[in-house]
C-alpha cells in the first residue's frame, strides 16, 4: 500500500478507493522478547554471558562498602547427582542472596562441599570388592587418595548442576572440607578443644553402626518404625533395704519385709540382648510400688501361682494381663526406702558360669510409671541414662562392695564378647544390619532359668543410621568426646551447653519455631562423640601420654601439625607412623600414643565458618565481618532443611561456641522436605521422584524457581506434573505481562516523560498501587517470605495490570495522537512499573528478568540493580478509594457484557453502550467524574439514578448497581474500532473519528519529518 504522506487529499482518495491499513499507524507493541519463553535454550546462553562477563565479580565491585550479608553455604555431600531437595535448597539460597544484594547489602555467596565420611568410603570399598582387592591390604594414604578423587569428580558434577539453576556465587573458588587449607583449620579447631580441656577420651555407651563399624552422633541417626522383642523378667531379691523399716518393724511391715526376701523385682525391656550387660535396676522414689502375690494363673504359665512380684501399682494390672495372670493380691506397699540399697540376683545367674554378682537397686529420675513395670533394667554399657545413673552412684556402689567396671559385652561387629558368658559369638545384628541370634538366645536362657513372666512384640520408633538406614545399637566403647557440662576458663567459666543455649536466644530463627526445636536438642543432648573408626576424614590430631592418659598440650606441636596439613593435607598424619615428625625434638615419640581415629564429619562441616568466614587469603570477600551482635552491621545466615537442627546448625553451634564463645550465625532459616503431589515421600520404587534435571530440560530452571517461591517452604513442599503445570501457567501470565510492557515501551521516549502532577487520575492511581507494593515487597524479602512476594506480584500483574489498567489503556496507547498527554503518561507509568517489577521479580525469575532487562536496555544486568526507590508521595489514599469504587462498579458492567458476548448479541465490548443504574447519589457522582465508557472499554455508556429495571444485570457483592446492555449507536471507526457519532466529521478522514483523524495528521507529519 502507498505510504499516506502526500497530504489529506491523497489520504482521502486512498480511503475512498481502497481499504487503508491503519494498523501501521497504531502504536502497537513491538518487542523481540518472545511470547514462548524457550527457557531450556535461553537459560544456558545467559549463564555463559554471566560467566564470561564476570557477573559475580561485578556484584562484588558494585557492593563495596555496603554492610555484608553472607549466606554461608551448608555443604552438600559430594557423592552423586543433585536431587529435588538440593534444587529447593540452592534456589532458596540464591533468592536470599540476590534479594539481599538488591536491598542494599554486599550479599556474598561462596558455595561449599562436604567431602569426607563413610558414604564415599563405601563407594571405594565397593570398587575394591568388585576388583577382588582387600581394603586392609592397601596403604591408608593410597585409599584416602582414591576417596579424594571420587569426591572431586562429584563436586565438579554438582557444581555444574547447581549453576544451571541460576545460582550466582563464587563457583571458581568454592570451599571444600577436603582442601588442604580446610583440613589444616579443622585440625586447629579440634586442637583448640584439646587445649582448653573440652576434649577427652572416655568409655561410654554410644550409638554404634554395626554395618558401618563406627560410632555415630545423634545428628547421624533418624528414628524409624522397628519391631522389637519385649520381655518381662524377674530379678530375685536377695537383700531388702533397711531404711524406715529399721529395727522398729510393725507387724504389717514385717510381713512385707519377709515377703520381699522371697519376691522378685520385675523389669520390662525392648532389648533382650542387653540383659547380659545388666548391672543394676533403677526405680523412682516418686512412684508407688506394691508387693503382689499371684493367686491364679494357667498351669503352663511362666508366672506361677505363689510368685511374689514387686511392681509399680499403677502398672500392675497391665503386667498381669501381659503375663496371663488371672488372679493376684496386694500383700502391701513397698516404700522407696525398702527398695533403696536392696540387692537382687541376676536372672542369668549360673549361665555360662557367670552372672554371680549382685544387682543393686538405684533411685533414678529417669524412671516413670507410664509404661513397663516401674523398674528400669540398667545396663551401663548400653544406654546413656543407664551409664549416667551408674556413674552417679559409683561411690555408693563401692561402699556396697559392688564392682563398678562396665563390661564390654558386644564388639564392633555386634557380637557378644567373653564379658557375656554363655552367649559369646552370638550376634545382636548381622553385618547387613539384620536381627541376629542374640535375642533368641537370651530369651531362651531366661526361660530355662525361670526368670521370664511374659514376652511379646512392640512396634516403636528406634534409631537407625542416617546413611545405611539400618538399626544401631548402644555399646560401651572408648571414644573421644567434647564435654558439654564442664566449666571452661576460656568460656568465662561457663559450660559449652550454657554458652550454646545463650547463643540460641541471640539468634534469629526463621520460622521462629526453630528456636524451641534446637534449644530442646542442646538442653538434653549428651556429650558430643567426635571420634570415628574410619579412614577418610580429618584425624583427631592429639597425642596421649601412654602412662598417664593425659593429652599433650604443646603449641609448637600443634603448629607443626597445622603447617604440614596446609602443605600436604591430612594425609601427613597417616604417613607418619609414630608421630615423630610432629613430636620431635621436644617429646619422645615412644612416650606418646598418636590417635588414629578420624573426626565426626559433622565436626568438619561444623568448622566451615572457621575456614570461610575467617580466611582472608582464600575468601577475601568474606573476611572482616563485623557481626550485628557485636555492634556491627554485617549479618551471617545459615539456611538448610529442618533436619539440620540436629545436623549442621547443631554441630556449627557447638563448634563455634566452644572455640569462640558464640554462634557462627545471626540468622538461621529452615525449609521442609519435598513430597510428591499426594504428600508421599519420594522414592524410586514408587516412581514418584521429580528430578530437577528433567524439569529444567523440559521447562527451564525459572519454572523450578517460581515453584519454590510460590510454596510455603517452612513446611514440606509438594511437586509433580499438575503442580508444575500450574506453575508454568502462572509463569506464562507473568512473562506475557512483561512482554506487553516491553512492546509498549518501544514507543516511549525519555523526552515524553510526564510529571506525576500532570498525569490523569488513573495513572496516579496505579502509581499509588506501586507505592503500596514497595514496602510490602521490601519487607517480605527482608522477612524471607517469598510466598508473599509471589502472591502480591502475581495478583498485581495479572489482576491490577493485565486485566484492568493495561486493558483500559490499550486504546489510548495504541490510538491516541503522538502528542497525547494521556498516552505519554501511560508510557511513563509503564516505564516505572517495568523497572520496579523486573527488579522485584529478578531474585525469583532470574533468567526471565535478565532477558527482559536486556530486551529493554540492551546491556548491563538486572542483578546489578538495587530495588528502585518508589517515592512515598505517590501514595494518594483518597484517589485509591475512588478508583476502588470505580473498579467495583466496572465489574457489574463487564459481567453484563460477558453475557451479551456469550449470547452472541455483541462481539467486542466496543459494540456496546450500556445503561448503568446507580442508586446512591455519591457513588453515581464518583463514576460520573471519570470517563467510565473508556474504563469499561465500551463505545458509549449512560449513567442513570435509581435501582434500574427488575431484569437488569446485578452482582450481589455490588449493591445498588445494575446494568441494562445496549448497542452503541453511530459508525465504527476504521482505526480504533470504536463506534461513535463523530466518525466522518473530519472530511479528510471520512472513516475515522475526530480523535483518530487528529492522530493520523500527527502520524503523517512524523512520517514526513
């Protein structure tokens, strides 16, 4: 078609002769930002640009001098591809880091990895077995090198997978627990505990993995359903305590006294295998006990008529039910002073020629009458509380001439030792973690001895190894511990437990319930078992005097150890057979034992703060942090799954409190676990796993990022095909909103910017909404409430903008003359909307917002921006209230027109000119003060008072408003498609309205210029 630039006459002739294509004269959206995202292809391009352009370095440079916000990375384990839980964690960390940077902090993220430990050892051992190699025949240093190579491979794999999620960090300089510098610092940290007297070697019952052949800490176990054998066992009374019975026995008390000497104390246990380790019975002086005689029972019963049993009175009926006792009588009460210092015979007395020792009764606070018998079988080598009451009673026991030695009844393989006469070699658990023959053998022996009165099964929660998923046992074994209740001079005379509990209160927990959770764990936990009997880890770098058992405390030796580790890694410890390299010349190696146990990997990861946040050489961007609790402005955050209250949060807290007297963090955020759409745990057997790699390949990482931020991460999250489909639909709406703004802004010139005071009401009302959103978004990011951000921005962009403001203003933006203030004002507002929304969304939709930013500005990066400053004086509550009323009435009109369209009485809303009845005068005046036809996108509209006819359209939620649809009268403008009476009023443009005719004149002038 000929370009209409020869004047009005030619245009008129062109209009008369042919249908002119007015679309080329409209300011329609123009943008290269595609409607179809193509994220799987586009995202890798952006990643390459970030890397080649050193976005991380530019972020650090831009943030110089700002307060620091450091998200210290909880190290994932380097032993396989990442899963959806990893994706959730890393995306959350990235959203935190990016949003804090845009809030005005120097928000730094250095990724890290946990590289030592058993799972990697297992993999290497599996490879050995497949090749027929014997691990024990391989030098330990060679074995450790193979573990290191394995971890290095998976660290590199995971690094690329994490980067693909859009996570920005110092990927070229991560930390790892197996780096030489890290191993040197870990050694320094454990030597600090040794120097201050917090580290000690003791013999205590610890959780032991028979499968893994190592001690486990509380952080390394999880409680799973387990079915245990249960038994009720008689311990015959040999000596009754005197106490109040003394020399003044009443007749009633003498009867009970005499009966006690022919009675048995009954215990109940879910671990029959621990009976050979029994050395005492615990009772409680707070519990009421009774002496009962069995009067009626089946002939073949274990509990016989005439048996005298001492039980908690509250539990007696239940015990008799379990023992199939059909009749019993209470002989009398058994007061606590009758039990105190009483002594029983062991129920296995004589088995294997052993168990001839006395079994004392000890008063214990841990005993309750909730279940069992009111008495607790006490095996100090197989339980924490058992051990504690045994040790607390040591002086009393020695006065009673009772041997206080704790036996080693079970070895590292879960088999009975010689300290369990009659059962040596029987297995508690097999090498595969399955139940062995120990329970069966012990129960049979008790039955043969006449010591059983009942047995059964109980399904209950029992500790399992976090890694092998197999049950653990409690066994007495020499281990290294960090004391929690020993006053320490370097902690101002306080205990580690006290300092840790104080530090918990000083920390911000998100969600707040995390404080109570970790507080309870620290308050009730035993001393920290830090030794492991494995090879791949950082050794406990101490020497013990062979004669006195004292730990060597020599800073010269410690310095040599740290220096060697920094140069050669922890292999230096294992390469030196006797420690002479470190001990000489000050100490004779023959006088000192070099410890060969390695550290609990939780100590490794718990020490990471010491070699990232405090290492100016390797991590200069993280050095010199001035914590807020010390009067500074810098913040350190830890963010992991909720299970880390007993894991990394826990070990980091104890490690830092023990060496620095405070927590290593200021803020701790926890998230839940990822379940499938039905709320089930994901498993390969169920086929319900969702791999992040698959989602990224199909839809892009931004879909995963949006899913994370749309979810309530404080609870368990759900994911699956339908949830991802909903997320993709939301993403599409957000993307299309950005795309439309970009297209409209193609026509925006900086010189056309309109001052707020000169804008129409509708524009000022939208700026008010933007000003309202600003503190909401900022506070939500400050509160780490990403679901609120998702909800607020999605509602604003889809409802307030796309469905209302943009819809209303399309006519003005497309059709108004170049000189139109309304059009320029709308573009000015869209420009401010785009700047705000693309930056507010950038931490969430990192790739999409970068793509949109480049489409608008051509260079730079949205991630280098701060959240925009929204002027507070944009807020206008009175104007907002007015436009809220306008939008409420508009809903009635659009509802009426929707019916007209569905009935095919009109096509477009521009074919309508409805009559709107508004009963309330004030509301009618408000609506009359705006161009309500424009707001409703109709060609005309008439306002009337009153309630309107009975058949008028109404909405129940908008009282006093009704609408009668009507068709617009006049001709259809060929350019804007509005039906008006002034079409043809300008003879130069007979098929246009006056407004569009003026627009054409200005367009022609611009074309001719």
